[in-house]
């Protein structure tokens, strides 16, 4: 067997061993989530209350100001529910990714984890592995339940393209969260930054009102917001039944943002990790 082949097999074995550690993180976080069931219940109650609120707000909205998708002008609740789902996804995902490392610091397990023969990337992925599975499923389930309860006219064929757009959007949010986790390693506090980022992204995304209502200069900027691209692509699939045509365009626009966000996020996290190890302050909180 040649040396390059042996080296490739060795690298493959390392990757396989690292991936085999992820189920342990998943089991731990699942047990923690099940032990705090009230948090899970109140989270869904909050989503339900927000949806009911927008139902009544929608009764005051003139449908003519809403954009049309596939030649069909959706009702305000249908328009807003997609924004609620994706905006809520960003807020929840960004907060959990950013605070995953902080929680490890607070319970005193971060330094112990980093002393094990586990790659920092595996630890970072492991701390959010449960959320990377749960949050997209939560978003999809929320859309299905609201469609059934409120009689919303979603195109069934649009759910798979919409979910694909969401999956491509996840690395963008994850990259922001990883970068914020690096700031938390250094400054110990960072939830405010995550909340501010989520608020700004949501405000300029058209989640709750059409972007055409913004001043023209702000609308131009908002239309390149990755969250706006994701929401618009999902609305086109769910409300307009555009299928994979518009979904492919949205995915092509989102992919560069997602790639850059991941690269920059892990670079910032790596810098912070090396700094804390050099100073010997990794375990401080």
C-alpha cells in the first residue's frame, strides 16, 4: 500500500472517530432538554401566542400591500407565519449556538473537553448538534401545524424546497454563532451581541412586513440580507408553489453567504481559543 493511500486512510479514520463522538453530545443534550420540559412547553406557547397576535393584526392589513407569489396574493397571516418561523429559527439558533460554549464554561466542562483528544471543531459541532437537528424540525412542524389550525393555503409540494432552503441557510447562522462563541471565550459575555444580530437581521428581512415599505435605499440593502433571501425563497415555494426553480435561485444566493460565515466564524473562534490557551484563562468564567 502506497504512502499517500495510508495517509488518506489515516485521515479518514480520524474523521470517522471524531464523527462517532457526536451521538454522545446528542444524548447529553436530549437528556437535558427532557429534564426541562417546561422550557419546551413555554417555547411552543410563545410561538402560538405570537401567531394568534399576527392573525388579528392581519385583519387590519390591506391585502393589496402584500407581494404576490406565483400570481397569488397571500393573506397576511400566511405571509407572516413564514417570517415568524424563520425569524424564530434565527433567534433561537443564534442564541443557542453562541451560548453553547458559555454553558460549557459555566458548568466547568469546557477545559476538560478540550483536554481530551477531541478536535475543537468536533466540540463546537457537538455543543449544537442537538439544536441543528431539533430547530429545523421545529420550524417545519410549526409551519405544518399553523397551516392545519388556521387553514392556511400552503402548497404541499413547496415544503421540501422550503426545507432545503432552510438547511442551506443553517450554516450562515451557525457561522455567526461560532464567531460569537469566540467572543464569549474572550469576553465571557456575548448574549447581547447575539440578540442584537438576530434583531437586526429580522428587522431588515421582511419577516413581518414587505420590504417594499422600507425607504428605497434601505430596501436595496435589505434585499441582500441572507435572512430576507431565505424567507422570500420559502414564501415563493410555500405560497406561490414555485417549486425548485425559485428555490434553486435562493440556494445559489445563500451558499456563498453560508460558506463565508462558516469560514470567518471558525477563524474567529480558533483565534479566541488559541489566545485563551496561551494565557491559561480558558476555564475562567
